[in-house]
C-alpha cells in the first residue's frame, strides 16, 4: 500500500470528522517495496522518507476502513490522490502507465485505456494535473517528515 502525505491526511480528517490516529497507521516498508517504487517513479519514496510510511488503517477483513457497502465513504475530493488515479500512475519520464488488475472494475471489459479513463470520469489532462499535485504534496511531505512531523499534529 502507498503512503499518505500530510496534506491528504488533513483533508481526510476534515471530511470524515475522525482524528488522524483513527485512520492512519505508521509503519516501515522493506527494501523490496522501496526498490519497486523506485523503478516505477522515485517520487513515491518521498511519501515514505527513509521507509517511514503513514498508511490507511485496515478493518478486521483487511479492507480500508473507509470502504463502505457502496464503495468509498469519503467524498472524491478527500480521497488519497493514489486512489483517485488508480489504476493509473506516471513514470519518472511522465509517461502514463496502468497497473493491471483482474479486480479493478474500471478495467473489466474495457476496450482501451481511454475507456478506462472515461469510466473514471476523467481525461488524461485531469490525471496529469492530479499527479502534479501529488508530486508537490510528496515534496512537502518529505520536508515535513525530515523536520520531525508527527501524525498527531495533523489534527
Ligand atoms: S478509495 Fe476510499 S475506500 Fe478505497 S482505498 Fe481509497 S480511501 Fe480507502
């Protein structure tokens, strides 16, 4: 699972009325995952500086705690950017890439990647804009973490 940035955590807390500690778990990612992220786009490592990850808490069934019976309970604007981009992301060279998945509903039966983007209610320009915001968030998050930022101060 990808890491959350401080700005995303603040946005989620505001939208859900929960304290960050109620939905964020702090852990560390291993070398293999760090290497995988580096190979996709090193910017992802900025959200987990030194391997320190702030991730979404899971319920006892292993699902995100914001998952309800009819999908995500957060308004779209308050969801983590990686959720809003999924199943797409961008490489370090700014190439759009898709993460293939049998369980992704947007990919099921789609004729092309343009269809998938359309089903998401987006277009490529919108996805690029979202990823640009993600990069800015990730840069600020790395600085905040290096200065000793903690989850509790994001209330
Ligand atoms: S879309 Fe919502 S329910 Fe799904 S992982 Fe993201 S925050 Fe959790």
